[in-house]
């Protein structure tokens, strides 16, 4: 394993994109993410403080990480998040973004922009109020649509809209979402349902393959692969409308894994580095942080986490075991 230079895995893939989960708490109970009954959260003292997160981000920056996305749980439920964005922004990342469910984004957006947030991904799984409520089990569609408007006015760009498709639940809205993206200029990203729900209910039959999404949309509004996206390590396969009305993304983690170009690492809210959403291989940094570990020691934990990454996530292998932690605990 190299002791200097960027973060590379055994296959030479450079990892420069960090997902930072700032909390495992969420103010929603989405059916594909959080169980119906009460979820157990980590005791507060187990979560990293903002000072600890900032130190880790600074070390990651020194190791070549240039993109940070704040996530959770729901990042905007963590008190002090706006100031934390300011602290991260001063570390000089080329890209600083957040994934949020949008429920409280409208009130936070101007301050987030003032503190250096560049863009947001907003989760929204239905454009029909009743269904939206049924999927999230809390909250209103209107508040999320309003958050998108406010975020845009505040200068967050581009606005990406994350849609997790569930067969028989919201896959009849593919064209509605496409139309919504074409009208608003927002980039809708269709995400395959992954075996990361806390309730363990995931069934392969509920996955709506990304390919079928593309076929459906292109039969109405022809799409072409975005030529600019060829070398893009982002998980979304990007497509542009031939009539110039914007783009969409499809994240086919289950049916067309993109592990070969994955450049992500994740830090859980309780201080474990994960090199893959689907692997239980965790490299704990919290102990080193809290026992006086130096920056070099922590940097080596980042290095070994990345070095140990497997060539693929193995969801489609017969022996695949679901990871112990769910999406909301890992930080999606
Ligand atoms: N609370 C924020 C939100 O709702 O966007 C950030 C955390 S959430 C875990 C991040 C993303 O993961 C969201 O877009 C959510 O829809 C997605 N997600 C959660 N569970 C999923 C699953 N089982 N399969 C696919 N995507 C999932």
C-alpha cells in the first residue's frame, strides 16, 4: 500500500470523492430506507463532533479528496450544520454538496449558499401528494417542491432530484418525472432500489431496471448518452434529450453495477470509513481521533480503507450477504 500520493485501491483507482454522514437521524421514515417501527440510533456521544469531522475532512483534503457530499440520516436535522458547511468550504474542496430530503431546506438554503455550499440533491419519490406522503410516512410534497425553488433562487446549481423507483409503487411516474425535469431544468436521477433498507424487506422483483427507464423515456423524448460523461466516475449514467431540454441520470447499482469506476469513500456518522455501500468492511477512525492519534495515523486508516476495496460489490453473486448497516446509517 502506498504511503504517499493520492488514495488508491489495489487496482490503481484514485478515490477523491468523500460522502460525509453527519448524523444517522432522520425526520422521515421512507419505506425503502427506514423500518416501520422505531429505529435505533447510535448514542449521541458515539457520533463524531463537528470538530472531529472537520479534522477528518482536512486530512482527506491533504490526501487528494476534492469533492465532499454531506449526507446522513438527514444532514439538515443536525444543529450547527450551516456553520460546519462554512468550515468545510474554507478547506478548499472543488465541490461541496449535500443530499437532503428537502423538508427544511427552504429555510436553510440562503445561509448554506452564503457559507459555500455549491449544489444539492433533493430526494422526491412521487409528484402525487398522497403517494408522496405514503412513501415518506411524513412530510408534504409542497414543502419539497418549494425547497427546490428556494434552493434555485439562492444559487444552488444544478438541482438534482433523486427518485428511488419501486416496482408497482411509483414506476408509473417515470414520464411525469421526465416531464418535470424538462420543464424545470432540474436533473432527475432515477435510482434502483438497493438491498439497503433497514427493515430488510428488499426483493429483487421491486427493482425497476435503469435500462427500462431509459427505454420508456426515450420512446417519448429521445435521449442520447451524454458524450461529456464518458470519463465521469459519477455513478449516474447520464443522458441528454436530443431536443436540448436537459439531461437525466440513471443509477443502476443493482442491474448494471459501476464498481469499476467508483471513486467514492464514505464516513459514517459514528466514525467508520467504508469503501463500498455494500461491504461491511469498516475502518474505524473515531478511536484514533479520541485517543490522541496523529494526522499521519489517521491518514493511514484512510489509505488502508481505500486499498482494501474489492473489485465489485457482489450484489448479484449467489453468496451476497446484505450489509449489516442500512443506507440511512451508512450515509447514502
Ligand atoms: N436524508 C437525505 C435524503 O433523503 O436525501 C440523505 C440520506 S438518504 C439515505 C440518501 C439517498 O439514499 C436518498 O436519495 C434516498 O432516496 C436514497 N436511498 C435510501 N434508501 C435507499 C435504498 N434502499 N435504495 C436506493 N436508494 C435509497
